[in-house]
C-alpha cells in the first residue's frame, strides 16, 4: 500500500509544546537544511504546488507545520536549519522546539524523514539531525533530493558518500529523489505508508 495523498491539507502551526498535536494518528516528521527542498518534497508528495510554502523566509525557522493526509497520518514539517542569517536567539528557539518535539514524553514522532542534498556530503547539521532522529528510536528514511542534478553515472558514488557520512547501516533506506521531476515519489509514498 502507499499513502494516497488524495486529501492533504494544512492543519496548524506550533511554536511550542502546548500547540503540538497529541492524538493517535502517526506523525511523519520531515527535517532538512534550509533550501534543500523540504517544502518541494512535501508539495510533490501531495501533488500540490503550494501546500508547504516554497522559499519560506529565514525568519520562519521557529515553527512546526502540520498537514493531514487522507485523515490517516500527519506530515510534520519541522523548521529548517542552517540559515546563514539567523540570530543566536532564533537558533536557540529552534533548538528548544526541536528538542521538545523529538523528546516529548508522549513519543509523538512515528517516522523521521531526513532530506539531504543528493549532490553533497551531508553537513555537520545533517549528521546532528540524523542522530536526533535515531535517538527517538523511530525508523528513519533519508531522502536524497535534487537527484536530477546528478548525472546517472555519478549517482552511486553520491549515495555512498551520504551513507558513509551519516553512518547508515545497509538496511537503512536512502532514496534518491527529485521533487522537481517527481522521481522517487511513488517509492516514498509506499515507505511512508509502512509507518502508519
Ligand atoms: P526548503 O527551504 O527546504 O523548503 O526548500 P524549497 O522547497 O523552498 O526549495 C529550495 C529551492 O530548491 C527552490 O528553488 C526549489 O525550486 C529547488 N528545488 C527543490 N527541489 C528540487 C529538486 O528536486 N531538483 C531541483 N533541481 N531543484 C529543486
């Protein structure tokens, strides 16, 4: 089965733990460096152009956005990281929000989706995010976005570099993806459904 994404809608934003959703539906949490294409991946999954706001301003780093999928699961759009121009205060707010979501006593997250750039070695922040997802004890899927920018003969080496840098075990999933071309969309929808 695959999540069908027949009816995906923005639900709410949370700036602190009091606003987190706490019902029994699975929560699929997306994280990634700013500009990696996290909004584009969510839009591609949903088959919608502007569901997750593409090109969000650097000031919007401190909220979590929730979307419902077919009344069956939530997509949880975690605030991006790695903006060059955020204040120390904003970085701290980001850290607190991530920590309170990922370490919530109720165990809110069901599945982590880490989005990295297919063309580059994952950054130190990507490695940290990967570690945080692992620490939740949930399954994680790594999505290598912008794979359309790689030549076919470059793909294997690029995926190996990502696996090596993140210290991924062979059975952990790394999916080459292109939000622009839709590559990997069907596979990701199946992987997400398995978590629900
Ligand atoms: P976010 O900050 O992570 O939410 O990133 P966005 O979704 O706003 O995308 C950042 C930029 O990358 C935009 O200019 C997108 O058009 C571009 N982009 C996103 N996904 C892809 C992709 O798969 N391939 C290519 N070539 N560009 C992409």
